[in-house]
C-alpha cells in the first residue's frame, strides 16, 4: 500500500556544540523518507536545484525510496543554515535560501496517485490542498504545518484541516493555532476543526496522540547524548506513517504502536548529524528500540488495583 | 510499617488565574501527609506557631495523620505567599515569613523512631542529617532539597546523599546539583554520590525513576484544567512513599507502581486549591487514576516486534 510524502528536500548546514555540517542531505521529505523506508517503501514528491549532489539522491534510492516525483529544476537548491544552543533546546536560523523551492508546485506522478497513505510535509497549505486534489481517495492523510502558515494563511489552513485525518504538529504550533496554552484543550480544538486525530510532538518530552475518546502519550527516549535534533519531527512522522502503511491497520491499538515506531525513529535520528543514523539503521535495531520504549513506560498493576 | 515525614507546615496564600487563598493549610509535610494518608498512616514531625488554626490540625487528624511530632511554639507560623503566571508554569514568591520554622529542630518522638520509611522534606540538610541520627535503621529513606541548600550547603548535602536511598528532586535542582543539563546524566551523577535511586520530578512533563540499571518514566496526567500547582511534588512523594509503606515491597516493579501512585496524587493535588482535593479523595478514585495512567501509556507489541 503506497506511502507518499510531499515536502522539502534541502541542503542543511547545522552547527551544534558537537560539530557542524555543510550542505548535508536534509529537508522534511528526506527525513521522513529515510526513517519510513526502514519499514515500508516511500514515494517522494519534491524539487531540487541543478546543484543538488547526485550522491544525496543515490543515498535515498539505496534505501529503496522512490524518487520518481523529485523534479530537478534549473537554479539553486533549498538551503537552510542553523545554530543550536549548548543544550540543543533552542536554535537560531542563520540563513534560509529557498532557491527552486520558492516556486515548488507539487506534481504527483500518475503511479503515486493511488497512494493509500499520504503525508503532507510543512509547505504552503494551498500546495498541501493541491496534493489532495491529485491523489485518489487515500485511506489516511496526515499533515504538518508551521507558525509561518498559521499566521499568514490561517484561512487556507483551516480549510485544509477539514480534509485531513491527522494534524501532526509540535506543541508551540498547536498552541498558536488553537489560541490555547493547555495542550490537551489545544488538541480538542484541533479535533473540532476536522481531523480525527491530533499528534502533538513535544521534542525532548515526547509525543501525544489524541482522538475523540482517548489520549496516548509516548515520552522521549532517555538519551544521554543528543548530537543534532534536526529532522526529528519528520523522522517521527516517517516512522509513524510507515508503520501504518506496512500493517494497513488503523485500529487505535496499532496507531499507538505507530506512535512508538515514530518515537523510535525520532530518537535514532538525533543520535547523529542529519540523516547519518537513519541511513544506516536496520529493522532489528528499530524493533529493539520499540521494546526499550515498552520497558521505559510499562508497569504492572497489582491485584488490588485491577 | 511506620511512615515518617519531617518538613514544613505552613499557612499558604496563593494567587492563581482562577482565584486566591489566604492562610490555607500548606507546607511540604502537609501535602505529603494528606496524599500519603489515603494509602497508609503517616507520622508527621514539624512545628507550628501559636496562631496556627486548630481546624487545620484537625483536618490532618481526620485523615488519620499522627501529629504526635508536631510541636506548637510561641510565635508566628511559617507563612508563604506566591502568585502563579497565567499558564501556571512559573510563580513569583511574594512573601516568606519563616516565623517559628526558622528555629525548627526536628525532635522525633520515641514512638516514631522505628519508622521503616522516612521522607525528609525540603529543610536544611543539617536538620535532615539530624533526623537520620534519631531514627533506627529505616528500610528506605527518601529526601527532597532545593536550590537554596544546593548553593549554600553543598558539602552537607553531599554528605547527606551518602546516607539516603532516594533523592527526590525536580529537574532544575538535579541539573544544578550535578552541573549537567542532560537530565539522564544528572541522574547518573546523583547515583554516583550515594543514593540507590533518583526520582526526578518534571512538573507538567511527569517524573523519572532512575537506578543503576533502568529508567522508568511516568508522564503527567493529561489535565485540561489545573487550578493550583502548589504542593504537587510533595503530594507525589506522599503517594510514592505511602504505596511502598503499604506494600512493604521494594522490588523495582513495585517502585514503578509507587511512581504511578505518586503521579496520581500529584495530578489530584493540582485539581483544586491547596489540599482541598487530597483532603476529600477516596482510595477507589486514586486507583481509578492509576488505571488511567496505564491507559495513557501502555501499548501492545505486535507479534513481529516481540
């Protein structure tokens, strides 16, 4: 069952207390695909410039990512440069050069249009809507966004919410969108605007899945060393959606597992710069981390409690 | 098996966005005892002034709290006044009047000295050490502290760490004490100084239990309304220690349950001003919340994952 992601493909330059990278493979669609492909084939729609290294695309193809939807256009690739604080909890964007990404108009190749599972990475909500016009009745559509669109294109974003199943955003975005600082009320507000579920990413504090009836929480994995938080949210989304696509099971029990697969991928992503760790990780290692999440949070009630 | 708490008994005046209280029953030992007493009898050692309302002490006695260790001294009771921010995530202390608490010297009554379980609330670490001199070989000693003592009495505090089983502090205190911003490394540092376990309270992000081999995480309960965060950490400690005292079981599986009982008590505490909610709550309601925590975090592996 096809899994499609539409989003940015970038050259990232990142400075952390542990080192720096220049023009490394990055972007939301890339982190999503690198993480998801460990579990299930991923189809990517995006754009790169004439300067985009062929080796980067080969790295994705080597993971079984289908790049038939990646257009190469004349001009510069999307470049993003940022510096993280000493504790990695905040970052400063030093430079954003959109290049060919400024005029990105997603065109979904014929063979991708029947994808059952669709992830709309963080792009202009008008473009996200245009993707939904091109795909044929997918089973599950999840969507990311950012503060920029919440402020500048709120009406289009609200229209988009009526057509998606899961809004997958970070906590500050959920707060800004809903106007409510309580994250559980913010999630309820999101559900009231259309999506069946809200997934709220909370960085070092994990992630929440909220639907009409229940709330499920996965804490972050206890890492003593984090090297580069870039792309953790998109790696999470890739793990989540690929687990659902692989199993084809939309039960809440399985969506809980998807949350844990997403969290496992997010935690692996931050253990090295860029996609380095995701590029190498094998399925048994991912499964071992999923079991480690169980050990982290599970407890047994005693007889009295039941 | 006796459960002893030594700590402050106060008159709290608290302003939140939802209202305010004046001279309400408060203090670390009080929140601990009110929460713990739902599960197991609690013995309190503390001091009150001549102005301390008899009705407040009766409220504790009505919960089965043993007040034989509460001295009444001539002078003013300990008063604390604070205002919380609109989102309750920060607070400003408006006034601290130590009164008779300034000269508090814990005297453990004869009948409390065989307590198997001891909680040293946040007081001068020299006084915490003096309590350990007075009790007879307890099974489990847990201890709180605060930034003030970490800065002013670091050496005494480090000496104290050699004599306790669990250090139970919030994340900023763990960071300050260890000098490490990574909370998992900070916990390891604490273990290296003596305690067998570190419990790190993370406020709206839950709590961690770390020992030499494992890490256990309980997220915070998803509350859409929080009225007053005062005392949540001490209510947590009360629930944790009282569960251990009630069961007498120090296995890691049972300490995980203790973490959940603590979290349940902390989440109940913040649902009303001061001790109002803890004062009323019955055991079945606490057990229901413990089960709700299980529903919040548990997930089943599928066949492939095992």
